[in-house]
């Protein structure tokens, strides 16, 4: 695999009542993984013009809970790319926290974002897309 030029994707979203999965309006960790999947799709499109297929996660660590009304910001960064695979680093941070304990519509912007989840993923790219990609690699791993 080679190190590509910077390819990144970012999304910020509010988690609503429909995202609650557990008591106490706790959001299920699978939602964060779904967001990572969307970011991997964008990385695939940006790097070779195809969505690809997110085939695996590794090193996932969930480090803080997320609740309804919180805002998270998730990022993905292409770390390495081979002809058919992209290694992507993911991070998700809570940037705004609901404060329903104060009043029903209260929230606060966090002075320091709180890491919610971090990990890596492998995106598999179809051969047909990589052959046409302006970012494709030669057999030596160098760009043409």
C-alpha cells in the first residue's frame, strides 16, 4: 500500500429521539458505525469514483456514551491505498451535549470535543473502478 494525498471526509449530525435505542435516551454504537460506513463510501468516491465496500473494522474503541440531542462530528482519513483496498482511520467526537436535566430544550457546546469512537476500516474497491481512476496506482505502487 502507498500513502495517498490527503483524502478526507467529515460529517456533523444531531442525534434525535428516533436514534435512541436504550433506556436513558442512549444511542446504540451501531449508529456510529453506520456514520463511519457513510464516510468510507465518500472516501471511495473521492479516491476512485466508486463507493466500494467496507469489508472490515479493526481496533474499534467506544470511549464515551452518546445520547439523544447530542451532536457528533465524525471524520475519516485515507491512510493508505493499494490497487484494490483503502485503509481508513475513523474518529467520532461529541461536540454539543444535550442538557435535558436543565430544561427540555437545553444544550451546550463543549469546550473540548469528547472522543466517542476511534478505529480503522478497510474499503475494498472493484477492479473496474480502480482501472479507470485518475488516482490509480501502477504495479509498483507509484502513481502513473
